[in-house]
C-alpha cells in the first residue's frame, strides 16, 4: 500500500495523481466531461472507498478509468490503445486490481458507452 497522500486533501491528491500520469506521458483528468475530448486518457475518480483505519487519516481506494476512443466500435485498434494505456498506468502506480467495465456519457445521440478498464490501488491519505 502506497502512502503518498500525506498531509493533503483527497482532491489535492487526485490532482497530484493526474500530474504524475501526465509526467509519464499519459493524458489524464479528474473531470469526466473533459475526458471525452482527450481520449485516450485516464479519468481519476473520487476514491471508491475510504476506510478510517489509521491514526489521523484513512486508507482510500483510488479508481483510475482507462478510456479509449471507439469511432468504429470495439476493434483491434481500440484494443491495442487500451493495452498501451493499461501498461503505462501499471508502470506508474502499484495497481492492485483491474476490471473491464463500460463508461457511459450523455451524447448527441443519447447515452454513449465507451470501453473502460478500471484500475485500482490503495494508499493512506492523512
């Protein structure tokens, strides 16, 4: 379990995670509405879980959604982009679990579904 969130709010830590991803050459954001304009990218979500199990802090589970464009549907190109994004995130953070899940956003033609891979890690935030 990492402990890089010492002395900061969860929002500040999320912004720091974005900066670390960007320093590794990965487009990233904490804004879901902005993510669609910078695909492929990583969307850093509010912690999926917070456990008050440490003195003066908590253990949080961060969820990083890897998102790729799918102009022609889920095809070989999208799959390759997703694998590259996953590998880059794994090289940047100590990912503990991953799972495929759809990411939905309202669009001009109604609700649009994008492929997404949620990657999670835990750390102490004080």
